[in-house]
C-alpha cells in the first residue's frame, strides 16, 4: 500500500504548488491511510497552510485545489488495485479530505492573522506616535519641541511647557511611567487645543507643548488638567502625579535646556511632595 501511494504521487501530473505541498506530508499520509493516527498528518497540513499564509507563496484556493487533485489521484489508483486493504484505505481518504480542507483553511487564516499582526507591529514601531497613549514617542519628542521652539522664535510667540510624571519616582516611575497611558493620554488630549502637542518623555511621563499661551493661561491649563485627571484616571487621580511648568514670554532657551530644567523641577517637587511646581 505504501509503495502504491508513493508511486501514484511520483507519476501524478501535479504543478509545482501541488508537489511542494504534498511531498513533505506523503509519509504521514501513508501511515494514516494504513490505519495510523490521522492527527500528525492533519497537523502537518495545517502547519504547511499556515506557512503559506505567512509567506504568501501560494493561495488557499491553490492549496485546496492541490489537495483535492492528489486525493482524487490516490482514490482512483486505490480503487483500481486488487489489494484487499484498498477499500478501507479509500474510506479513510474520503473521510480525511473533509477534515483536511477545514484544517487548510484554519491554518491559512492563522498565517494571515500572524502576518497582519506583524505588519501592525512594524507600522506601530515606525510610527512617531505611541499607540497606547496617542502621544508623540520620546524619540520624536525632541524634534517636535525643537520645531515648536523655532516657530515661536520666528513668530515672536510665547511658549508653555507642562511635564507630567509619576509622583512615586525612582523604580516606580521607571516601571509605571505616567500610570495608565491610554486613560491619561485620552484625558490630556481631550483638554488640549488643536495646535498643542503632547509627547512621551524618556522618563515615561508626558510633556505638553503649548505655544502662544500666557503664564496665567498655562497655570489655568494645569489646574484644569488636575481636575480632569481626578475624574478620569484611577486610582489616585491627580494626586498620583507631579506637574512641572515652564513658561517663556520670549523663547530664549533651546530644547535641551528646557527639558533638563523641567526634569530638575520634577525631582525637586517629588523630594518635597509638592504636586505642582514652576521651573
């Protein structure tokens, strides 16, 4: 029986898709048809289909067609032989085809899903925006701030900065940053003007860049954000965070100096448990 199946496969007029799909699974099929467990064969079918879904080396329609074609060749060959085991082998092949077609589809779908997830991950890595918080990533933040500084200098606009970081500091800040990023990010974005910017700092906190704002307006924005955080962020609301503010009537500092001054203010505020401080 095994020799017959091998011969039928070698003599079959299969295209490259059919032959590349069937060849590695032929020994498993031979054992299954001879009465062995069908799961190793079906598992191989699903794995091969998953691989095709990931690589897109062949379509699911081509795999199903190749399976049906070879299965038909095997059935015709077994039905025409005089081996007493042929009827039982044919019954197994027919029963196997129905299950195998389902496993082909599920394996291919799993491969496509993995491909989609991989592409989404690559897109997220390439995006300048953090997917969880909706804020500009820390690696892009300096460039954004530099552009805003140049714009404010060119247009003679004031500039306000607001840093928001964990009250805990130390390892807790490194582990949790500014807390639940989606909720905090949504809260901050919902209370900004359309031309304000929000970014993530290297310390895991947030930096808000607010051009053309007065010192009083910046203080008011900070108080409003503190009230909103009390409502939309658990468990401690605004009490979990340190706010550090900096205002420039005329922008005469560079981004590096600005960020360093804000971070110093955050550390000092933590040391005295002060929730809001000016740089």
